[in-house]
C-alpha cells in the first residue's frame, strides 16, 4: 500500500498543483489511474482477503487509518471503487459506470462540488444522493442503482451506505482517479 500512497502523492503534486485544478484527461493521467487501479486490486486482496465484491455491496475498515487526504480510485473494467485515507485502503465497493453508448471519463479529477441530495438536470430530475461532481458536464459519484454491471448515463453509482461514508470523509478538491 505504501507504493500506492507514493504514487497518489506524486500524481497529486505533479498533475494537480492546486485544489482548484481542473480535470486531467491526458494519456499520462489515464496511465497513472490504470496503475493505481491495479495496485488497489492488490491492496483489496491483502486488506480484505477477497478479489470480488457482489453488486451493491462494499467493504469498509477504517480502523487504524489516520485522518488525512482522501483519494478515490475507480476501475471501469472491474466496476469497482477503492477509497484511501492517508495512503491506507479503507473501503472498496462494487459500482456501476456508463452503459454502452455512454461515457464515464477516465483520468484524474478533483471533487468540484458536493451535495447531500442533488437531482439531475438532464435525466428527469433523477435523485443523486451524496453527489460529488467531478466535471463540468455533471459526471459525479453518487448513490444509485448498482446492478453489478455498467448501467449509468456516465456517473459512477455507489451503494448507498458506501456513498454516505465516502461523502462524510471527502472534501471539495479530493482526488478521484478513474481507470478504463
């Protein structure tokens, strides 16, 4: 896990010099996100003793973690999200990203906005509890239907209790890495 902590710190410093930095969707950022997702899979096996989580389920163990920066890593190919606090894996969840014909962007993103309850302006006022917006187009992390496969319009849907826990520890500016 220390390798990931160093990689996250390097990515944060090298690619995101300020909290207000914009999204980074370069090939380098996508490669860093892919490397982080691979390491997160390995960390999940070590921390939780499993390589899979069933749809709409999550694992959370923040015992022994210290307060500090929160980083989220999303793997679109695995339909998984991983949460690190101060470089220590504290949570992992099954997610649902963009269905065929829609796009969940990849790269490195700061959390731009947080709202405990938000409603989509694009999709019939759909509820988006514990919304954390990642880009100017409305892509966000939020609680939602999580069938175990890609089914969203582009957002990253999380199990409700996981979304609530994540919302409680992130700040505007927290880093989210999304890998293909």
